[in-house]
């Protein structure tokens, strides 16, 4: 006869209940169990089920033998099967170890050769993919360059609500001594502030004005007059300021980035001059040198004289600003 784990009073044979795990006895009243529940618990115990005290319930896991006996037996069967399979495999390998040493060496060498071959193929594929992306990028940029071949951008003209861009353009024509009637068929628009700023650029107070001429010939005539004047200012457009107004070709994203890089080189005196022609950017490394076309990401090496230009590998297109 055992004592109740709660009150330490002896439990009669038919008046208590035993935990299936810790084997301690309890009075039903001590654990809040109603007397009418005892027959049902006794029937469950006969069917192979378990009854656990609160302490044991708190200690078992979801996959305990007391919570899931069938699952536990299944796990034990799987473990035994895996152990048997591993033991059989080890025994077979041990029996063949002496006779298969040479075969294992050949197999390892073959795997190493296959791995090296696979590595080379992956590298070749990456190089081909990079070249394809670069080629596609250049083709895409070339399309944009062709679409802008009749356009120029006018920079540093202050923006005003309700402005008349044609008045600005007419004043520029007058300053450049060009007849207005010959340049009547042009399209004018402001680039949006978001497009003008682009990713990572400082805030633009005066978004550029894009001028689309009816032909490349007209655009070239306009640019020739601009370069002849050399000093177009806001005074020429009717603004009370002598600040310079600049006019450039409307470059594509890649060529715009290349132009910015070239201008930085010029400021640093790494090159002699920068030239833009038909939407492409060229530089002269010295006064006597031939022009060299550069691309976005081109790097410059000044270790030799004259400086040498090298395209940067894997260069892709830049921001979307014009």
C-alpha cells in the first residue's frame, strides 16, 4: 500500500490512481479528479493507454512514448533499419577495401577532372553571358543614340511656371544670328526634374530644355552657330543675368555618364580635351593625339605617356536621364 504523493496519507487499493510514468499514487480528491471519472480511466488503462500526473505531463515532449506510443515505435523501427543498413554497408566496404583502393583513386581523379571541366564551362558561360549583356546594352544604347540624333539640350535656363519655351528658343536664334523661319518646325519640352536628376545626382534647379529639330542637318547648323558665338548667356534670353547657357547634344544614358567621366578627367588634367559627335563621346589624351571614343565605365591609366584608355570589363548601362 502506497502513500498519496500529495497528502502523504495511505491510498487504499481501490481508492486511488497511479501515474503511468512516475508510479506515484494519488487520491482523486487531492488532484481535483471526480470519483465518477475513475471507471473511465481504468477502462483506458486496460486498453493500453496512459494516465499521467501533472508533473509528468509537464516533463514529456510532443513525441514522448507516453504521448505518441505508435509514433515512437515507428521511429525505433526506422532507426533499427537504418542501423542495420549502415552496418551492412560498412561490412561490404571493409571486405572490398583491399581490392578497390586503385578504383577509388581513379574515381577520385575522374571526379576532379570533371569538377575542373565543369568549373571551366561555368566560367565560359558567365563570360559569354556577360559579353551578351554588354552587347545588348550597347545595342540598346545605340538605339537611344539614334533616336536622339536630331536633338540638343539647353542647360541652365531658369524654370518658371507658365513659361513659353518658344520665346526662349526664339531669343537664342536671335543671339546666334539664325533666321527664325528656318527653325520653325522644332519641338520643345522640359525634361522632368526626376529625369534630369537621375539616381545619385544632386538636385537640379533648372531642368534642361530638349529641342528636337526636323533633321540632323538643322541640328548641326544650330550647333555650329552656337560654337561660333562661344558665349551664350541668360542676358540673350531676356534674363537679368550674365550666367552662361550651355547647349549639348542630347546624349543617351551611357554616353551621358561617359561625358561626365570625361569632363572629370579634363578637370583633373588627365586628358587634353573632350568632344561629342553624333551622340558619342571622344577624348584627346594630348593636343596631337587622335580622338578616342570612350564608354561608361572606361578607366584611364596614366602610368605611361601618353595616357592609355581601357574599357572597364562588365560595364552596363547607367541611369535613365538624358
